[in-house]
C-alpha cells in the first residue's frame, strides 16, 4: 500500500522503514501513526523478513509530535493509545539509526526498537515537562526499563537532551558512529542479525523482552521452554549439521 510519510522496502531478508516527512522535521502526526501501524502489519505478515532497519531522511531523526496532536482537538494521539506499540511487538528485531535530534515522539519511537545506533551529532531527549506534559508515547516507561530509574528521571524531569556520548554511557544507545557512516553501520548490524537463525533470533528477543517483566526464576523457566521448542525445529538441526560439517548454515525459518 502507499504510505504518506513513511517508506517501506525490502532488501533480501531486511525490511527498511524510513521516516520521510522532512519538511516538518519528521514530526509525528496521525497520518504517520497510521502509516507505521500499516507498515508493521505488512512486516509481521511477511515470513521472508528476518530483521528491520528504521532510519529517517533529513538532518533530524524526528523533532517530536506534530502540533495537531498537541492541540487537544480530536482523539488523543490520533486514535492510537499506544502509538509505537506496533513496532515494539514485532517478532523481528528492529535496529534504529538516529541522526541529529530525536526528541519527544522521536525518542519514544526509537525506544520501541530493540537496538539504537546514534550518529556523533545526535541529541536525544524527552522535553515534555517544558510544555507541562508527560511523555505520551510510552517513553517514560521504556526509558526507565532501559537506562534505570535515576537516569530516566533526570532526562524527563530536567527536560534536557543528552548527546550521543552520554546516551552511550547510560545505555540509551548501543553504539555511536560518525554521521557519514551511521546508516552503513546500522545496516551492517541489521544484516548480521538477518544472517542468524531466524527462529533462534525471534525466540531470543522474546526471551529477553518477556523475561525482563518476570522474576528471575520465571524468566529462566520461560527461556528453557523456548529452548525446548527450538530443539524441535529444522533450523536447529541444520545449525548443528553446519557446525559439524564446518560450513555456513542454510536456515529456512522452520
């Protein structure tokens, strides 16, 4: 389907999503959220997709919410109560490349991804308290789970963005790259993930994400259950054969 403010294309097993509302700093409006929901549905329904790369055109990743969603007119967040949940629940890993400013909705969108790579010039923040607001797209909850309560509260309460180096230090991003190599390095990580056993990758993501909400004992049991399920798959048998035969495995996702 055609998208208004996103592009979606597939290169081999990698689905590439890109924000492309550059005339508004990629600000998120209702149409963008509609596009994102539709794109995530298309990705989830494509068995050939093994990993997702999210990028943005223009100098800034995303400057935040469009003013039409802050005016108080119409349904909150364009009728999307969990606006970035569709991205967070994708069974495929999502890598996000952040350049320039990623503020408010921009950072919340990135937080819904699994791995974040920042350009050296990136600045990330949740400035909502400057406007008398709270983060509206799950940012407060996802940020605290990612970087810890203290770091999250400092970012949210002070409403001051952090640079890429500080984001790396607190674990908000996984790596920092020169601006001219950001997409190249993010692509390399995404491609490496796509080369791994697709079922193992999906189960590993599920084990980490769901396990984080469980007690350690429950999480260990859940991970064991997933391991037992994986033992019955063709991919697991192929991985063992490839190791014994000293060759690259040919995974089929089943």
